[in-house]
C-alpha cells in the first residue's frame, strides 16, 4: 500500500510562504532567525531584544484572519489560539491546491490529523482573560484545533491532535497513513503547526539546556550546544495512490511505509536511546519494503546537541550503510 501527498498548504516557515519559497530559502542558505516581533513582547522584554530567549524563526501576520469566511463570530476569534486559525487557512489552501471542492467532502470518511505541541498562547490567555469567557476552553484546546477543520467541512473520519513534541507532525502523518491503509479513512488532512508567544517558555527551556545560548542551531558541529525555537505550519492531503492517479491529482511525494516507537528507559527522561532509534529506522524500511542500502539521502532530526547528534548519526549510519554501494547524504533543516 502506498499513500501520496497530493496537496500543500502554507505558510511553511519564516520567510517562506510556499514549498517553492522554502526550497529557495534552503538552496540560498539564508538565515531565517531573528528577534521576536515587538508586538508580541511584554514591556519588560523590550529592553533586551537580542536576548537568546527572544530569538527564533517567526511567521509574519499571524494576527490576520477573516472570521466571516469561516463563519466564526468575531468575538470567538479573540479567544482562539492563532494556531487554530492558521490551520483553518491551511486546510482551505490545501483543498485549492488539490482542486477539491469543499462541499464534495461533506459527510465523507475524511480524517484530520494535526501535530501540535506549543501551549504558549493558551498559557498567556488563561492568565489574562476573564474567567467567564465562554470561548476560552474551545479556543485553546489542542483537540479543537483538529475538530475545527472537521466541523468546517463536515468530515466524518478520525479527528485527532497529536503531541509528541518535536515529532508531532511526523507521528500525525504515520497515524494518517495507517488510517488510509486500513480503510478507516478515504482521504486525510495532515498538518503540523507551531507558534511562539511567551519568551518565558523559551527562557525555561534555555535553563534546562535545550536552547543554544547564541540563538543559532549548530547541528552536526563540534560547537553544538542546543537548538533554536521556530514557528512554522504546513498541511498535506493524503489519499491512496490508486485513487490519486484515477482522480488526476498532482502527486508531490509517495509514502511507502512508516514506523514509530519510544525510547523507553534511557540515560534520562529526555535522553535519546540509540537502540530504539536504530530499531525504528529498521522497522520503517521493512514496512516500506525498501532495502536500507537503496537509500541515498536522509533528512535527519538534528537536535544540535552534543548528546543527540552523535547518537542519531550512529543509528542512521549503522542501518543505512548496510549494503550501500556508495556514500549517504544526510542533512537537516536548521
């Protein structure tokens, strides 16, 4: 069974509002990291704009949204996490790219799988909003982020939000493919979204040793000392390959297999487990029916840490070097 992605929705990442712009950003080696937009800063933060906890990759115009287009009351929008709003826009853009009329999906077994982890905005709103706000609970719930898409389009398939930290959108993709392969869904929206609003969250992560002190992620580098938080959002529409070909869809990629697992007990709660990483890589290729020796390029996680990077590269090298007639290219999106 094969499942292709047949549509895109963007903005994709800072300075890139389409897959083509994202590719150009990578090819040109441009740096999308900068200070947090001034409008998001608290008064006490505005005197230290170059503080590492205020650096990151930030999307523009996340405050712009047309509630009437999505039949949402303007008052309700005030309590909506901007991640919810962005996902609605992405869903519509993905449908346009796929050439799928929204009314045609009403009542269908279409699934929604959203990778979402950041709780910056909910924490901020729950601290400052009135307790009698009737839209606060639905406006900040991660499960509602996925449910809004199903509600908008009257979708009847699985609908869930996935939070597995850095891997959230990949796990959402895995679950969507499983749903399609099992015949549970006929079509699936798969998305990942991350927005940043609270410098104190970044500061806390920096104190725990996750964030690079200079605001730069130095993956696979001897100077590696942490990563940099960044915003981004993307959505794809997945369907079985046979159906995509029959419908004449543009096919951007083919997913032949996937696998997920967990580290279990390692050297620490957040420490990677090399045996678990090796096992999940092997499982993915076994499910896909592909020999690791056929692989020429792999996209790595690249945490930019002295512990995580060597473990990941060792696991990749151990599996993918088996039977490989030539070298393997590995890279990451910094």
